[in-house]
C-alpha cells in the first residue's frame, strides 16, 4: 500500500460496524508505505496506523485534498 500524505482512509476494526475516517499526516516507511501517522476525524486524535489482518482499510482519496 503506497499512499500520499493528506489522503483519506476508512478504517474498520474488529467489532466496528461503521469504521472511522482518518487523514494521513505522514508515512514512516519509504515511498508512502506503512505505518502511517493519521488524524482521526471522529476523535481529533493523532495515532499510528499499522495495517493488520483484522483491519479493513479502504482508500477514499489518495491525493492531496
């Protein structure tokens, strides 16, 4: 997964029905690969997003918005 900063994601974890939308602030890996530092729109918190098998991650936008 190669994503740009300011792209938006829909992340759904175990037990979540709707998931949450977040904006990518930066990527720690080279060339836009995970892990990502994201800003969650629902809580306003910054967190580290590391893709795992139990998370469903859907790209909403992969361009600066």
